[in-house]
DNA sequence: TCCATAGTTCCAATATTATCGAACAACTGA
DNA sequence: TCAGTTGTTCGATAATATTGGAACTATGGA
């Protein structure tokens, strides 16, 4: 068993871009994913699709990863996702907190 | 002289949308406009175009207005723009602050 | 009244993005 | 080794955004 699930590329904190982050979160599907991840700490892709096609979700997860918002690691046959909270707080202090606070108000 | 420059539509705070705001700020041109406005408090459209065509800027200002970020009022032949800081802070506490703080770091 | 200024609106061209089916790849368990 | 599960990648299509020229409107000054 040679082939291992190759890990995804996750940008280092220094490469985080404010515009890219804001863009990633301006999509309702992606914003919902991030909000859910804030509640559960960790979740597979399947747990986060709202019945949407896998290929669509795969696209959204990539956008979230590229923005530095989400970290995805392979665990068995599934991919576990989590927020990169500490690094986001380091690079954009207070930003994610303000966005997530907004969500909990709307429920 | 009957015709007066008809005022622009500015959404009330209750109609502000997080996604719309994030989207508006995910564009480099618009983000720059907002960052400049944070410094000068008030500026005409002409002062904020970076040599870009007026029609393009007019589009961007409309997006910013629709998101509730910017207020535009006619003054003489010019349009003066300002951030809707208080209302934004009321609706999205800490959000604009976090975004603007990010900018000043990058200079 | 005429002209210059500041922006808007209209329009078309271009570029980006979202969506999703189909084929593919990695892993687990039988 | 085969089958089932999970998710990615590829490719096409549709929807949406950005850009900027041209015509138009409002305003103020000469």
C-alpha cells in the first residue's frame, strides 16, 4: 500500500489575504460551513454539505482552504475539516470573532 | 430650477446583510475606497478613483452603498461619500474595526 | 444662456464563479 | 481482491461581475 492520500495545500499565515478571506465568506454556502465548524470544532465534508452535490462542496472547501479559513486532513476515508482559529486570530485579530458573533445573533 | 439631484437609496440598518458586506469588501478597489474613507472621514468620488474610469467607480460606489458601507450625498456638483460607521458598528459590532485595523498594519 | 465639471446610466465585451454530472483515487472491511 | 464509502478532479454550462466607452443629467460659474 504505497499511495497515501496526499495532504492538501494550506497557505501559511503570512500568505493569508484579507480580500481572499472576505470573498470566501461572502458565499452563503461557505459562510454556513464556517459557522457550523465554529460550533462543532471538527466535521467531515459529508456532515457539512446540505444535501448539495459533492463536487460543489469540494469546490467550496477548496476556496475555504485557500483563504486559510479551513484546515482539511485525511482521516481514514473521510476528510476532517476544522477552522484555523488561532492563525486567523493572529493574522486578523477580532475578525473571525466578529463574523461568528453575527451569526449567533441571527438564530 | 426644479430638478434636484435625487438622493441615493441607502438601506436601513435592518436590511444590512453580512454576506453582501463581505462581498463588497472582497474587491480590491472597493476595499481601498473604504480604507481611504476611514482616514479622511469624507471624500468625493473623484478623490477616490485611482485614475479609474468614472463609470467603473460609479459601479463600485453603488455596491458599497447597497451593502450599507457608504453614504453618498450630493453637495453642489460633487457627491460626498462617508462610511456609515455608527450603523455598521451597531449591526456588526467590531467587524469594520477589525477590517480597518488590518489595513493600517499593511502600510 | 452657455460652458465646464462631476457623476450616473446604458450598453456591450470580457472575465470569474457557481453548479453539478461523470470519471477517478484513496481507504476500509469483508 | 473486490465492493462500498468518501471525496477530488475534470469538463461543460449558466449565472454574475468587472470594465470602460458614450450619451445623459445636475450643478455652478462666467
